[in-house]
């Protein structure tokens, strides 16, 4: 069964109320139109570099409007995200066909992959030396997203996984399908639409699905996957 995935609901708001504010951060503000169009461009960038429908994307970033755009782009590409706080050191056990999205240090040697991505210890679960993950520098991806793009035709099933909540040891924990997140629409919208440090960023989607404005809290985020 195909259904309106989380990203499709955001797309509908971009079409109907594109000039309204979707996200407010300390240094950036995004309208629904800008959020949707830039997420479309990001999704195409991720797909061109190997992110496939049904695949997982480990996203290591601090909470900001760009993070919301990246998570939305992963869903648009048909993937499922696992978010790790950008300031925490995390150990991640990867499954096959995982894409890692993180920011390379500005002074890192691009020819040297040692210690990259910064703050993530990748446990390569493979036979021999077979590589099972692709790393994308999120700064390069965000640069590519400055060129708006139309919605993607990728279909989403209600049971498709949208989010993976990590355990504290970095192993995949709870699998959250699109249907679980879209069902949040039946809940009343809270009086405040602050984006809290909740580990799966699930509280981001309720106000966005309602066409509300999400603001970032100033409280520091704590990673659920911190070692």
C-alpha cells in the first residue's frame, strides 16, 4: 500500500503556503518553499552518490534548519535516517548500503580518510575488506542544494522505515515507519513548536505536517548514541 509519506505532507504545504516560515534557527530561517526545493536538490545529490530507496543514512549534524532539510531529503530519496548529534562522539555499527552524512573538518586532508567522519567510529560489518558504506561531506551537499529542484516521483509505503532511533551503543534501535509519524497528525499541536533535543527528531515532523513554524531551542542537544 502506498501512502502520503511525511515528505509528501511537507510538499503539500510548500505548494499551498510556500511563503510561510517553516523553520527558524539562530542563523537561518527557511520558508516552506525554500525548505522543500532545497531538500529536493539534496535528495537528488544523495541519490546520485548511492543513497537508494530503503537504504539507511546516518546523519551526524547539530540541530539547525540545515539538519531538518537533510532529514527531509533522506525521506524524499526513499531512505531512512538515523540522526547523531554533531557534537557527540558516537560508535556506529553499519548495515549494508549505509550512507554516512557528516561535515568534514575544514583543515582535514581530503586524501586521508583517517578520523573521518569526525566524531564517528565506523564499525565496518563486512567480510574481509569489503566496504559497505559511502561517506558524503554534508558541506558539499548543502552547497549543491542552493539550486532549487522539483519534487521527486519516488513512492512511499506506509510501512517503509523513515527513522531509526539509535541505542546508546550505536546499534540500530527502534525502527519508525512513515505511518507512525504521519499518525501524529491526530495529536493536537503543542502551544510551543520548539524543536527539542529528542534523539530521533520526531518532534520536528508534527508542526511541519501541520504547516506551523518550528523554532530551535537554545538548550544543548544530547545524543542518544553518545558513547
